[in-house]
């Protein structure tokens, strides 16, 4: 039995929601159920993730939705590594008969409440970072980006190409926070936040929530929307992933993230190759992670990701990404992949995460 | 600057810095040197290890320059480097001088009220 994503739901993405994370989660989950045409009474699984308790636990969402009972629940203490992995876990639960209808969501007041970009993570690695001012997640991604550009022969204009391309997509996305256009000249003219990153290399923190509904392909075929079939999923933490989310000192190669090491398993399980991918939704807390993800998955050659983005040959981050739509930690990246499959694309590669660990999915048409 | 949250695994590292010495952990089974300090070897899994001294000379593996205050108020800009030590492991520290990938660096100590910071400078 295979699983599919049958519904997607969002709240508005704003600077100040005026709602609790539970209120946002309920709204997005209900929207995903309405999109699929499934009543909350049929939900028997919920999975979500939070960073430093910035969300609402799954049982609270079950309570708010008046779900009769939960058979499958995950409250993962993870950030952007989680969305593809949780959808893959949900699909395994569905495929093995441990659950029938599983909601996967991310909810946070990421702008008006606790801001992940500047929060102090727990874990033993922090003592070597926070006292010296190496204390924001973008610095860790910037540290990798500098080495990545150096070794692959790419430049800050390749970073800019990602930002520019995604803003073009965002212009036609009503949910997107940054819908105004951006030129490469404007990007290059911006002052650094943390060199090599300028403001438009960075995600935009928002309040909001996003949810998807995972069910069996068979059930999905009888629902309102065409199924986005989950052909494969994979998680990987490579060797010596460190003491916490910001500790990269033991990771050997800052030019290759988890995408390089889950690629073969991911595509092999789906029975496709990178050449079959006709749309990609690549986790983009920062522009550099798009380049690294494209090369890691084999969608671009080493050093060729910037050229691929500029060429427009492959649609990438068609909602504007986390850079322009908003930072729902990649849950909206998965939801956008569903939208692209519904629109007629055949094979979509999706990723979650930026550095040592992360996950990915292959979604396909119901052929 | 805020002082580090020292734990049982790291206390000898911070105590050594206070004495202007730098120690890494070394595995007694596979002889790999490691940082950060931890209860066992991340290459072979052997528990324990011994402290060995290093001069922390090496090269810049990568670097960032922080231009905008993001968290607590601090004087900007400043540069933080990941340093590839000649002795094997990598360390993090503030970097003085013109940063570039692979630039050779040496370490020095900056004493604060209740802790000592390890910094690096580019060797010309």
C-alpha cells in the first residue's frame, strides 16, 4: 500500500498573527482537511516539529480539532530537517496500517514570538559559539557557504541568482511575503548581514502555519484532489553530525550536506533518476542551501548549480521559497511540491534541512 | 561577552585556557584527537580519552564576518573562523587580520573576568 498527500492547508503568513501557535495549527490543519474533503473525525495521526518549544503539541491540535483518537503521534525536537521526514514517517505508518489519515504540520509565531534565527539552542556545542558572538543560525550556514563557493568556483552572484529567481516566482504567489521583484544589481548592492550573506540571501521570518494530510493512495483517489504520490523518502545524519543543531566542527566537508548522502537511497527507492525530476523544491533558509541541495541531489553538476538556476531549465522553489514566501521551516516547501504535482509535473524532489542532517521526498503523479 | 556554560566534559578545556594552555582530547584506542570535548571518541566510539596540548596553529577552513547586530548588542563587524588545526581537529574563534580561505593562523589568549577566550590571528 502506497501513501499520498491528499490535502494541503495554510494560514496567512504575517508579521503578527495575533493568534497562538495552537490557533494557527488548527487553522492550517482544518484547511488541509477541507482541501482533501476529509472530516477531522477521520484523522488518527498527527506529526509535527518544534524548535525550543515554539509550536503547539500534537495532542493539543487533536483536542482543538475534536479528533476522536490518535494512533500515531510525533512531536519532533527538530527544525527544518523535519518536514520531509515526518511526511515519510506518516506514509510508512499509513502503508503498514498503523494509521489511516495523518496530519503533518508546522506552526509558529516566528516573527512576533520566539525567533529561531536568533534563539540560543540547547546543547553542549553552544559554549564554544555563544560567548564569541557566533550565535545565529545564519552564521553557521554562512560558514558553509563561504567554503562551498570557494571550492566549487562559484560566487556571491550565484547566491544572488537564487534570490532573484525565487522572487520572480513569488510575484505571482498571493501567500508570499516578499512579492516585489529583485534584480541582481539590487542584491549585490545590499550591505552584508553576515558575509557572504546579504538580506535577500536570508529567509523571511513570519507567523503562520502549514499542514498536509497523508493518506493511502487508494483513499486519496476518492477525495477532492488528485493524489501526490509519495514515491520515496529518506533521512540522513551523516558521520559525526555534532553536539547540537549549530555544532558543525566535526563535519568533514562544508561543501556537501546531507543531500549528497541520501541521494542514491532517495531516488533508488522511487525508481527514478535525477534526470527524471521536472520540478524541485529545495530547502532554502539561505540561498546557499539551494545551490548545495541541487548539487547534492545530482540535479546540477558540482559547481553548476548557479548556472542551472540562471538557465531556468528546471523550475526550482516555485512559491518563492522560504526566502520569499516565508519561513515555515520547509513545511510550505512540501506543500508547494504537492501543488506542482497537481499542476501536472511528473516528478518533484523536495528537501528539508540545510547542514549535517535532513530529509527529502520524491512526489510523483498518480500514473 | 557572556561566559561559556561549562559542563563536565569541557571543564578541563576551559580550565586549561585560563592557564593559557590549549588542550584537545585524544582517544586512547585509535589516537585520534578531537574537539569539542565529549564522553567518547566520535570515530571509534571508545569511552574516555586524555587531554593533550596543542599550540592551535593551523589554517582558515572557512570564515564569516558579522556586519549586523543580530542577537545581543555587540561591536560589529567581527570575523569568526573555523580553523583547521595542524593537529587534526577544527576549532572556532574570533579572527584578527584579513580573512581568506586557507590563510595560516596562530592562536592567542584574551582574558575576560571569569573565562579566557581563544582567538586567532592571520600570520603574514
